[in-house]
C-alpha cells in the first residue's frame, strides 16, 4: 500500500485519521527530532498548535538511501575513467547548471556565460568583479574537498555573507546582530505560504535559539547522515533567518553536506533537480507544515531522496555518453598521422568540446602546463593542426583555439 500523507486520511474517516495519527506519532521506531513547528494553513501560522517533527524509517527511505550511495559510487568510478581535463570540465559544467538553477528557483536572472566568467575569475584568483563571485567561490571548494563547516550559529552568518556577498539588496540585509529582527513571509501567486519564526519583540532571539538547536543536531550522530541532511534542510527553511537569500543559503549548506557524504557531482545536482520539479519541492515543504500532517517528514525525506537520485541518474547518463564519445574520438585520433604533442592537443580540445559549457574554451597558454612543454613547441603544433584544418583560432587575446567545423563534423558522424 502506498504511504500517504496523514491529512489524506482526514478527508475519508475522522476515526481512522485519529488512529493513524496515534499509530505514527507513537510508533516505537519513529525518529523524533529535536524540532517543533507551528503549522501553517490558509496564509496563517497557527500559534495555538505545536508539533514535534518526526519521521518513520520505512523501507522506501532505506531503499532510496542505498540507491543514493550506489549511484555515488558509480559517479566516482565513471569520473575516474575520464582524463583530468575532462574531469575539470564536467565539474565546471555541472557547477554552472547548479548555480543557474539555484538562482532560477529564486527568480534571479543569471546566464551561463556570466557564471562561467565568474568561475574563470575565481580560478585565476582575479579581483572579484563578477556577479555570483561568492556563490562560485564556495561551491568550487567542493572539488578540493573543502567544505563549510557549521559549529556555531555565527558560522551560518559567515557562510551567508561569503555566499551572497553583493547579491542582497541593502534594504534586505539582516538588521540584527546576526539575523533579521522582524517578520518575514514567503509568498506564492500573491498568497502567503510560510512565515519565518520569531515573535514580534524577540525575533532574533527566537531565531538564534532555533538555529543553535539546529547546529547541535547537525553535529551529533543520532540520525543517519542523509536523513539528517534533509531534515536539517527543512528546518533551516522553516526558521528563515534572513529577509532574503534563505533558499540559496539552505541549498548550499545541503550541497556542502552531501558533497562530504556522497560526492561533489551528486551534491551540485541538487538545485538542478529541484528546478526540474520545482512544484514537487515546494509542495513537499507545504505538506510538512500542514496542520493535519502533524509535523511528519517521512514523505519529505522520500521526495528529496528521489530528487537527488534523479539528478544522479542524469549525471551517470551524461558521463557514460561522454566516456563512450571520448573512446570513439581516441580511436579516430589513432588513425591520424600526428606526433605526440599534436595528438595531445587535439585530444585535449576534444575533451573541451565534449564537456565544456558557455563557450569556456581552453586557452593556448593552458597547454604549457597541461602538456608540460614550452610555448614555441605549442605554437608549432598549433600551426600544423590549423594548416590541416583540425583546429581554428577563435580568439586572439588571449589566444585560443578550438576544433574546426570539419573535425567536429567528422567526430560527430563517428559518435552518432
């Protein structure tokens, strides 16, 4: 039998609904979390009701958790089969999609091109002039196994400032010591769908207390890691400690945690997966807050796990396609009369073609480090490849080459 939201029982049989509520909330295997919520319905928070968040560790959660770990192993293995240039390009490509998605979810306009430029800026340690510098800078650390740890509530504010530097309108910046001091609402289609925590005169104190409770929970080991990540994600959104930027903050913190427990590609598919099923994501939050669901998170966890799993499957499909395409290109390159350096340059540019996004071409100067040879040899090899219509110059400053149309046409014919 399909596991249903508690509220659905209330429409059929009040007695059965009451029995099901007791059955779930008093179940000896129920995981009772150290969080309480006031439910929200009909554009109002119901302060007269208070529910402890809980979930039941049913088999669907166990199956999905196992699937997430298995998919993560596949992704790690597939990435290991890619050469270094392709690995880097795959990460950047997925990062661009993740940052664009987290912006799109909040209705913030961004282009892949400007996110790609911000990535290039961060990678080259240039002065931060680009939008989304903070977002890019923190997300890029995942690739180097650098994560944003949260040990105190001050860490949450530190991450917020670093992540959203220059992205928040000055009128929406937190006006308390660390967090907001007034009420905040989330609206959809002109109607309130959520109200952040905080009584009128004690808002920041209420937020700080709730976040301290959350930080304590995030640093204990009483709940399995992935379930802890998802339930923490819900509660941070419920608290809504800032006037603006809560969604991007919450998804980044979830990504940071998932990157440690799964892999960085699984983690940075989170927002992309949510964007594809934004309605499912929003409804999942609303259901937990519905008064007739009594603070149950079981289906919320299942739905978030399913979103993550679909994101992983998309990554796996793309990696398999990319690896097979690369094998085809290698076989073709083996038929050409090229010296080692010419071969390597074409192979690298082929990776660039297969795995890049937003016109992020490898620059000629990059080949000095990748191929470990001097500029003169690189230039000579480039001239040969250009003369034989394998590559074309696409930019003069900085000098950049890419595969020629005829070469692309040939490898596409072979791949198809």
